[in-house]
């Protein structure tokens, strides 16, 4: 299958950001990496290989981007306030730069995009659809780490509040954003083995459900750890299920 890698300097995040793409046609799927990883992490850990049949059949077109927010929170030496400011700048980068680039690559100015990712990538996928339901259609959130305050001394700053769906959604009043979200779908999947935190999925589901946002929680049981074998099993299954719905 074809692969294209590109990068550009973004004034929004004040750094070079890499984006990789696999496949030629199909539903665009934006993959957010784990923790502070880069755009090619999903290839190194054989996720692209796991999606091979879907990519070859032209059912999906996979995009992945550097985890800029994760890098700011985990790898780089920033204050909690500055790290969450970069996370919000990354959100703006995704919406104002990456989405138009994906749409241009798909030759469709209004095509809707699915989002997915494991761990912190699940946080980014959830945040993307909740903040921008005008462009993102479905989110497949795997083994999510949805409360990133743990990486930021536990402080809920204004920047972190608006970056985190479990914080801002309960107070979101009736508006176009919420109306659009009620037409979207969020899948929260997790294992119950080592390093998994199922309660995080259920807390998010409670927040979404209270606002009438369609969602589902799937448990894969105690034999699955918080690791790539689980996510490689999950994502092809869910893309097959949700890509045609």
C-alpha cells in the first residue's frame, strides 16, 4: 500500500509537525498516537499492518500526526499551564491546518473524518469530536486516559478545563455544538488487564450520556492489557463495523 509522509512548520504550535498517510481511497481516519509519540508510531507497532486489508480494499485511508500535546505534557519541560496551552494550540492545529489538509488530499472540501487513538490518543480523539463535531463523525477511543491532569500536577486550569471533555461537557448548554454532537457517536473500548483503567471509560460514558450524546462502552475482558496487541485487535473490528454505518 502507498505511504506518504510530510511535515510543515505550524505557527500555532511553533514547531514542525509530521503527518503520515497510508492508503489511497476510503473513509479518512485520523489516528492520534500514544503518550508523546510521533506520527509513525502506528506503523512501528504494526497497526498499519493490522489494517492492511481495509487499506488495500479502499475502505479506509489512514492519517497519523505527531502527539504534540503529549510531547508538551510528558517529554518537555513546561509548566502545567504552558503544557495545556500547547495542547489547546494542538487542537487548533488539527482543526485549522490538518483537517483542511486531509480534505484536500481526499479531494473533498467537506468530507467527514473518523478519529481514533489509544491511551492519550483516545483522549485526543474524544476531545476532537467533542470540540469539533462539525468535521469529525465518529470516535473510536481505545484504552483511554481521559483525565490528563495526572501529568500536570492535578491542577484544573482554565486551559485544561476547555481541553478536557469530561470537564467542559457537563456545563455545555444547548447550542449548535451540542446539537451536532448528538448526531455523532463515541465508542469507548478497553481491556481489563494490566495498566487498564475501565472506570475512565465509564466516567466519560456517564458525561456523554447525560448530554444525550450517543456512545457505547465495550470491555474486552481481563486477558487484554493496555498495550498494542489489544489495539491492533480492536481497531480493524471497529472500523469494519462503524465505517459503513
